[in-house]
C-alpha cells in the first residue's frame, strides 16, 4: 500500500497491555460486585452487565477482526491523517484533539466521510520508535494544528 502522501505510517498490532488492563479492571469489578451488600438478584444482574461489558470490549478492542478496525495509521502530510482498515478501505481524517500519556496516545479524528472516531494507541501496539515519532510530531506540530488539536496531558 502506498503512503498516499503521508510522511509516516504506523502498522498497528494487538496490544497485550490493553488486554491485561481489560482483564484486571473487569475482574476487580466482578469481585466488588460479589462483595457488595446487595441481594443476590442485584449481584447477579451486575455480574451479567460486567461480563457483557468485558465481552464487548474484548471483541472490539483486543480481538478486532471487523472490516472497520484500523490496521495502519498515516500522518505527517499537513493535517491530513489516513486510516487503513482491515477490510482494505482507506479513510481520510483530520485531527481534532489528542491525549498523550506515557502508556498511550489517544487520537480524536474527524472523518472526511462525516462523524468522528477515537483511536487508542497503547504503547505496545506498534514499535516504540514509531510511537515516539508520533508523540514528537503531536507535541511539535502545534502551529500546524493550532486551534484544532490540543495536548490534554503532557507525556
């Protein structure tokens, strides 16, 4: 696949950190639900909701095989960003804002086809050098995105 004018491209992979986070958080929620001083009916209902939440998050974030899951990200050509989807489709977007944290980057993109999309990039979803370049680009590209993108937290 050609870069279509994008200066940088990140091919994304599954994140073990995100999987571990989902297991730990939902596991703790299950334990708290069991320890709650509620009737067993409410506890079982809460256990069912937590289990469904875990199944949905696991399917959508960790095991994403749908055609609309992002498999690669291109950036660096002005404020145009390119998303390559698993189904082979390529979509253009503009960065509206972002969040930087030592463990992850979250991009909020406004899609050219309408609507918006949040893209979570844990630190193990791509080679560290590629994510470091992305973080540097986001921190230094302020004038290019002035008024649209903002750094929510330092990293």
